[in-house]
C-alpha cells in the first residue's frame, strides 16, 4: 500500500510530557508507519496507509482519548476568533491556554486559582484549636485549585497511564494531607498550577515572538477589476490577475510589475536592510514591503505556491524534524519518571521498617518530594523550544533552516564543499575582452569587404548567439545590444546549436561559427588557443578563424569574508567544485585561499567527488554542500546538510536544500553556524540546569533537608526558567565581522 504523509492539528495539549507519550503510543500502532507530535506547532505529522484524512483524524482521536483528556484532533486548525484555516496559512496565528485545558480557558483558571488562593490564606489564619473548620477550609481550597488535576489523574489511571504529572501531583498532595501537612498539600498544588499557567503563557509568548519574526503572511490583496479595486483574501487571486500594491503594503503574491516602479524592503525574506529598487518588468516576491511608489503587479503564482507561503510552511514544519538531543531526552523521560517513582515507593516503605527511630510520616514526606521532582517537563519543553528559537533567529538573518536536526548538525561540520558559479562567484557572465585577428578583411552586413573591427566581430557573434539560451551566449548578446544596437534576427539562417561545442549559422550566405576550442578542432579550423582565466568563445567566418571573445565571471564581494569566517570557526577543509576549466578553478581557489579544487566536472561527477570526501571525514563529522540550487539538486540531496544560495525565487533551491540562504551571501553560512552553536549552548544550559536542580533537590529530599516547595520549584520553576532561557537565542546578536 502506498504511504502518504498527513498533517493533523492538536488542540488542548499543553503538557510536553503528554505530547511525548502520545507520540510514543501512535508509533506503536499498526496502521501508522511513523508519527511526530509537534508540541510547539500544535500538529501531528503522520505517515500512514492510504486512508482519508478524516478517517485518520477519528482513528488518532480514539487513541489519544485513551492517553490524555480534553485533547482534540482535527483536520483544520480552529482559532480563538472562531473561524478555521487550512494548515498552509495558519502559521501566523497563535493562542494561549493552560495545562490540559482548551482554548480560552486561561481566564477561568486564573479566577479559580485566585478564589482557591484566598480561601487557602483564610485557612492559615484559622486557629489550630478549630481543627475541623481549618481542615475543611484547606480541603475546599484544595479541590478548587487542584480538582481538575485529580480528575485527570483518575481518568489517566483508568486508561493505564500512571506515570504522568497529574498522578504524581495528586499522590504528592494527597500524601501531604495524609501525614497532616494540609497547608503544604494545598500550597504545593497552588504553586504547581501557577507554575503550569506561567509555563503555558511563557511557551505561547515564545511561540508568538518566534512566529512574529516570520510575520510575512499578507492579510489581503488589492485586486484590480474593470470597474474597481477591491480587497480580497490572497487565496482568491489567480495567475494573471492584476493586483495593486500601495506604499507601506506587503506584496501579497509573487508577480511581475506591469506599471510603476518603487523601492522594496526585502528584509523579511533576505535579512538585508538595504532596500531594493524594482521597475516595470521586474519580478517581485510576496513578503516584500513596498516603500515608495504605487505599483501594479501581474500575478505569476497562486498564493499557496508563492515564496511567502513556502517559507512559512518551512518554518512551521521545522519543529517536526527533531534533533538527536530531543529524541534522546524523550526516550530518557520514558525511563526516568518510573525509576524515580519506584525509588520513592522504596523510600516510603523500607527505611521505617529497617532503620530504628525512622517514622513512616517522615519517609513518606521524603518520598513525596521524589514524586514531585520526577516530572520531566522542564527537559522535554525547553529543548524543542531552544531549537525553535534558533530557527526563528536564523530566519531573522535571511537563513531558513528546515529542522532542528539540521541546526544541530551544523555544530559538527568538518568539510564544506562549494559550487563555484553562483555560489562563490556572481554567476553573471560579462564580456571582458574582444580580440580580433590582425590584417583580416571580411564582409560587413551590407556584404562590403572591410577591415575586421571589434564591433563587427561582436555584431556577428551577437546575431548568431541570439537564438541560444546559454548564459554565455546571452552575455554576448547583452554586450552588443547594450553598447551598439538591437540584433536583427531575420537575417540569421540555418541556426544550429551543438551541445557542448557551440553554434553554427548563416548570415548573408556566410557561414559563422562561434564556440569553444572543441568546435574549432571538430571543424578543422586553425586558431590560436588562449589560456585565459575565463571562457573563450572562438569565432570563424567562412571557415577562417577571425578572433575571440573572453567572458568572465566575477567573485562575489562577500566570498573572501565567508572563507575567512569558515576557517575561523574550525572548518577543517573547504573544497570547491566547478564545471569550469582547471585554470579558472585554480585561480579562484588561490584568490579565496580554498584548500582543494576539482574542475571540469559534470553534475553526476560532483556527487562522486562528494562521496570521496565522505571517506575522509571522522565518524561524527558532517559534510556540507553549498550550491545555487538550480542544477545542484543531486549533490544538495546527498550531503549531510545541503545549503542553497540565493533561495529568493528559486523553487528548486527551496525544495532540494536543508538550509536556504535567502540572499546571495556565502558568509551567511558562518552566521548559521554561529546561531547553531549558540542554540546548542542554550539547549545544554537548560539540560544541565534541569538535571542539576532536580538532582540537588532529590539528594536534599533523601536526607530530609528539602520541603515540597523546593520540589515544586525543581519541577515547574525550572521549566519556567528553561522556557525563558530558550528564547534568548532570538535576541542573539551575531558578530558578522571576521
């Protein structure tokens, strides 16, 4: 049966540990090949046998009901303002709710905690002599504050889900009541619920701040009709519709300017602060912001295919590709909680029986502390949030990372393999020399015999190259048309392009050849072979060699900085691959101080070279390939991390690569590596903080030196700190001077 991937939406889930449990359960089901619960994106990505999305949603809902109460699975995302969006454009909406509650419950929970808290404070002031009223007041406030936790715990036990935080908190607080610690039982539940509420709010604020970075989804488009301009949803616009974009508005869909010109802010896509000029005939992309003039745009792609839509999808999908650290912690949590709970049970029963003078009350209290500390939420939430923050921070710099796994892998890069044209060089070919043979007379376009001049040589070359789409041919045509005159296509006859050699054609019954040295050799034409650092186009008139045109590609201004930065950041080997000749390859490699260069390669040979480099790397080391994404798809796909340059507008790049640099600057690779390093630091700070605090409280609890207050801090307090720490990567300022 065919396997396909389906995205469903999950609402009412705010416990990261529960999300991990649901994921584990779904992956054990026969009908499901693989499932990922994306806690931050509120989605379930499922690979399953071929049945409908609605059936799949019902099937998963049934399984989720056995694990967690109040969690809803749906095929569309329902927003708090009551309407639904399909998943491709739900990205920019965020909402907040508290632990195991549905949307909009936050206010209800705040009221409940406030009323329960006031009753609890009253209970403290009732004298101890009035035992029954004091106990009753504490019990009432306990049920108001923690009633939903108790209900969830009972439901989960009936489903066979014992080791969840509802159960742990219930046992811990009921245990406190059982040994006469009523105020502590209520206070722990209050502190726990407050911590959960704040954690939920903090997680949602983090989501909001990360998604705000990608707030490039246009809200409307101004559709021009015969009679009026009307505001419509970008989804309603079709290809070839005309839209109007006023100054200050976002360009809603990709298209071509048909009237007007303006300056556009492209920073949301490229991270570039400098505005970009665009005039009639230029392509503009969705997500650009129009700064100065009113323009009319003919739409070239529907919204779902537009650049902005693809980018938003990538950012939203990024949190479903989990890092190794995340997968490890999720597995670890599965064993950690039962281990601590079993230890707590042993502590409650055996010391009072074996140690003289030890009381059950004292050791049960110590065991209860173990129960509270055993919840792994702080670890499970802070790691994906750290990576999500890193991906958001990278997008601010115009770098799209398609998953936490790739961001993590950027820390282990040993070799960077780079394509030359369009990556290290501008990929824009320019005529840099026109060389004519001495003392040659040829016919001009009026068929008069005349001395050969540079303009005449260029004129012949431009006329026959006009019919070729090759970038080198186009550069010759551009040079002629920009500096001399328009070409007259009607005079060119018998045009023939010989792939890998050049062009043959007739003008006024004179045969013209233009191509590389292989063309001259195959036609047995004697010529002077040039060893220039560029591409040489040789030209023959009636089988006589008459001169050559030199085409060169320039190194990007940013390339030397990029190579310096890579070396400064510990990259062991930088390799350049090119289809160009050896002389050009070596010259550019020397100028940029690149370690190795392989030239004259066909696309499939680039993959072979990459395989050779793999053999030399260490076990943990990663190999990155950087290309311009158009013809480098096989190599981008084969590398550990494929990085595509100049992703703006290049669909092939966005599809094939794992990381997309949205502008043309190779130095952004170094920026991506620095953000990856910072993200890793923050993630490990969170892991260390959570483990250290939990371990300290466990040891203190074992020796009777910790109260439940410390235990609750070790659970929800640490989770809150970890969430706040994870968002620091968003504010990380990357030093781009190297």
